[in-house]
């Protein structure tokens, strides 16, 4: 079998799912205050490969910690329709891999509350994402599994072992230098609208680049 892996933010999605989520909640009147300055700080740290992922996740889980998933789920459904579905792209690439019988996997640092339904919208076979800690139905803000940088490689390897998959060839599409650990472990890494550092690496390595 062959495996086609896809990053989400700024790859299959034109934008960042968690930032769009906060913007939606703010516009809908569910969140008050200036969250966007802090989000910008996290974005800058991400771009510089200096992101404290645990701190970021604790921040981004604020709505789920404050209200709980049952209250937030209806907001999520509207958010997916209004803010996510219109921004999905590269459906032709998904279709091409699907036509060839490849197993499609969304593998994203976004937390599972957002990633799982987006994976369903994209008709992915599997979705691998960051798993927050939940105790007695309550989000603690801590990380159980971080699907980020080297964590993506670890989560993918665990998934392959659990499924009994031994891919003949693997593709991975991503925009970010933070995904280099996984890209270097794939047969066919593809840089999608790559950031500056990823573009340099991709050009030097002769990887495919989608602008």
C-alpha cells in the first residue's frame, strides 16, 4: 500500500485553523478581550522554530476549558461551514491520490476537536492530530500527544504499527520548516507554499514545490 500524508494549516487549508477558530469565536461574541496579540506572539515563535507547544496548546484550548465541548460543538459546526470549508484547497491532489488507491492521512498539529471534523470534511481515511489531556470530561490544557515536529514522526510510526501498515511509498505535503523531521522520513516530500527555510531545503534537495 501507498500512503499520502497531508499537513493542514497553510497546506490543505488557506490559513491556520486555530487562529480562524479564535477569530470566529471573537466575531460571534463568544470571546472578549485581546487574544490576537498573544496569538501573533505564538505565530512568530512558530516561524522562528521557538514555539513552546505546551504553552500554545494551553492557550488555544481556552474555549474548551471555559465552556466544555458540548456547549462549544454547535459553534464548531457553524465555524466549519463558514470559515473552513471555503478555504480548503488542493482537492485535485487528494482526488488523484484517492484514485490511485492510496491511503490518505491528515497529520496536523491542530488539536483533535478541530482536526477530526476537518479530516471528515476532506474525506480522509485517517486523521492524526494533537491529543489534549482530558480528565473526567474536562480539558486540562495539557498535552497528551503533541503532533508537532518530531512528534509527528513518532505519532505516525505508532499509527503504522497499530494498523499493521508497511507502506511501499509515502508522500507528505507541508508548508512548514517545522515538518522537516517527517518530510525527511518520506519518499516523496512536497513543499506547498513553503516558508523561506523550507523552500531553501526543498530546492537544495530537489523536492517538488507547489507555489
